[in-house]
C-alpha cells in the first residue's frame, strides 16, 4: 500500500510517500529562517507557515513520487508530541485527505517515527532492538519490541534534551540558531580534550537510580561559567575548543549509556534517531563503541534524521502492515503524547 505521511509538529512542514520500506518522496518546507532572529521557534509563526506550505508541499511530494493523491491507500500524520497549533494544521490536513480519498487515517507518534525512519535506509527493522532518540525536545533510550505497537522507555533526560543543550550552548558562544549544526561545524576546528566538562548522571551514586537517564543542564551551566570566566579575565572565548569539548561530553554520555542499555537488555541491534543524530561526532563515536561491544548500529542518512514527512509515512507503513485499526476521524493533536503510545486509537 502507498502511505502518505504528514509532519507538522514543530517548524518543518513535511510530506513523505512510502511503500513498505521504499521511500518514494520526501519534501520538506521549513520556517526555520523566520525563527532565527528570535533564537527559537515561535509557535504562531510556525502554525501560519504550515498553513501556507501544506498544499504546495503535498503537490511537490506527489510529483516527486510520480503519483496522484488518488493513488494513496492510507494517510499517516504526526498526532504528537509537538506544538499544539502546529499539530492542528497537519492533523486537519490529514483528516480532510482521509475523508476526501476515503482511506484510513493513522495518527502516529513523532518520536516513534524518528525511530521507524531507519527502515527506509537498510530495510526492515532488526527488532527487538535498542533505540537512542536524540532530538530538540527529547533524549530517550528505548527498547523497541515492535515499532508499530510495543516501544518501551528505558530512560530519558531529567532536564534539557540533547538538542536543546546544543541550541543553548550555541547561543552562549554567539553561534547562530539552530545550534546543533553550528556547534558541529565549530567543533571541527577545536580540541575535544581542551576542557573537561561534566558527564551528567554517570557517577556511581547516580547510576543506581538513573542508569539510563540523562542530564544536560549541569553541562550547559558549566559552559556558561567557563564563558563568563573568560570574559572576566578579558580573554577571548576559545569557541572551537569549547564547542568541541561540549560536543564530546554530550556524545560520550549518550554513547556510553546506549551501549550499556543494549548490553543490559540483551539487544544486539541499536537504532539512532532524531535531529541530533545528524551530528558527525555522535555517529562516529557510537559506531566505534557499538563495534567494540558487538552491537549492530543502524543510522538513517542525515536528511532523514531531522523532521520530515517520510518518517511519518515509514511508521504509518509499519502500522498498516501490522493490521492495526485506524484512528478515529475525530483525531486531535496531543502536545504531550508519550513515546509508548505509537498510534492514537479510538
Ligand atoms: P522532537 O523531535 O523532540 O519533537 P524536534 O522535532 O524539534 O524535537 P528534531 O528536528 O528532531 O527536533 O531535531 C532538532 C534538533 O537537532 C535541534 O536541537 C538541532 O540543534 C539539533 N541538530 C540538528 N543538526 C544537528 C547536528 N548536526 N549536530 C547536533 N545537533 C543537531
Ligand atoms: Mg526544526
Ligand atoms: Fe523531531
């Protein structure tokens, strides 16, 4: 079946078309430039941009795949988590299409879609497996038994998400928004061992209760203190070294805990998903540590790591293949949909 996926949880309007694990189209319109001068996503601007971009993005996706809307067999849409007004636009569009085309509607979880997208690069998911989800709003370790129906949360951040830490640290360093790519680029010129930044929740006493949890707010504070100290001493901030050392601290903790989670739960495969998985050092260090531990790692191409409609279509295709009942046509968005609720049912 041909599955159409719609994504509008944040500032990307994404439409994807997928058949099984084959990607046919992936078109993304982003309003990121409109938010840059505010240093973060402005919800009202994002919602309006989704409204304007929705129909042209749908058209472009159909053109790219060489299909028409009449060929679509099922519509999947991000039902949450995300910005309430932004979700509303995608859910509204998906409901209208499902009614008009008389096809089933599936309201799915954006976070599980970040994981399911791995099927588009390398074929069917090697479940059961572990998944490290690192994005702008979430940082979680998952045990994926079946991506359509059984995703278990092993641990998550107790404060900032990894992407949020990248964005806030970039701001402290005077780097542009979004901070992830900017830090990644600055770090290429820096020494990752220049500054020993803290590794949150890795001390023996923390591991008892928070073995698979993360904390990045202490790291952000440590960077802020470092920058202030430079300013107080009238020295220029060594931006590249701070960026590289910060990035190393984040990647060290993420990869250590992901490998530990797989070992502890007897999982031989690990998936990496979410916007921060576009980070080169994270990919490199995770590949290295997985190889040492005998864990097979699957990482989507960077374009599929950040928000897009293809990931929603990919999860929709899993849900359709599993024969699960569609969502009601009264579907609404849920800004705080938990990762364990893959599909919003009746
Ligand atoms: P969520 O998925 O939790 O709802 P989101 O959809 O806003 O949040 P994503 O689009 O998955 O998040 O990821 C965006 C985040 O990824 C931003 O914080 C951004 O800084 C970060 N990011 C993007 N590219 C990179 C990179 N190359 N290195 C590090 N971080 C990156
Ligand atoms: Mg975005
Ligand atoms: Fe996302």
